[in-house]
C-alpha cells in the first residue's frame, strides 16, 4: 500500500494534464 504522500505525488503527473478540465469541473 502506497503512502498518501506517494499517491499524491503519482496523481500530480496525470493531474498536470487534467488541471484545465479539473478547474472547469469546480
């Protein structure tokens, strides 16, 4: 099981490309 910190680090990679869409969802 990865630590929350590791998961957050891994999620940041795909999120960088999804940030524009993520902001629209807010």
